[in-house]
C-alpha cells in the first residue's frame, strides 16, 4: 500500500478530484473518506457522484446513514454512507454494507466507526484542513488501486 499527498485549494478543486476519481471506479470498490467535521468528505463524495452522472446535488447522508443512487441517475450504483452518528462497529452490522459490494460502489464517510470490519482493499482518503482554507489529502492506495490512482 502506497501513500500519496495532494493539496487542494477550494471546493472546486475537491469536486474536480471527485470527478476524476469517478472516471476510474468500479463496482465492488470501497472509498473510505476520513477527516474532521467540515474537512470536505461530503464535497469529495459529491464530486464522485457528479462524475458518475448525478445531476442534482447529493444530500449529506448524515441522517439517512445510507443514501443509495441507481442507474440511470448514475452510471453505476452507489451507496454513500455516513457512519458519524453510529456508536460503534456493532451498529454497522445492521446496515449490511457487504451486500452493496456485489453490485455497487461504496463511499463511506467516518470509516473509523467500522472498527476491525474495514475493507483492506479500500481506497483511504484522509482530508486535513490546512491554512487559507486549503485541504491536504493523504491517499492510502492499496494494490487494487495503484494503476488507477496514477490515472487520476
């Protein structure tokens, strides 16, 4: 697994990165978005969804927990998941997230709530806020993503 650093300035840069990621995703992929409140996880997820063809703005799944998107709204099915409100890994089991991997892309905000259940082949994107509103993105790129990440 390799790490890559990127600095992003502004919301437009975060959305553009998401659109580029959308160009290489596949069914069965997991993208884990980490970072504090307001770091830009949902913005990045919105960029991915836009890149997959979603025309309206994607709502944050904070209250729904799982927000599914299906064809024809997107080019492949997506489950956008926000685990922030969950107390622990035992509550994650009730969501049956593994079922989505059979026919969808899984985008997970607050993946730390998964505990030991995290998928080792997930693309892990950690977003830190830095000065002047910029964001520093650290990507932990598993082997399954190495070639695709080089295309982003």
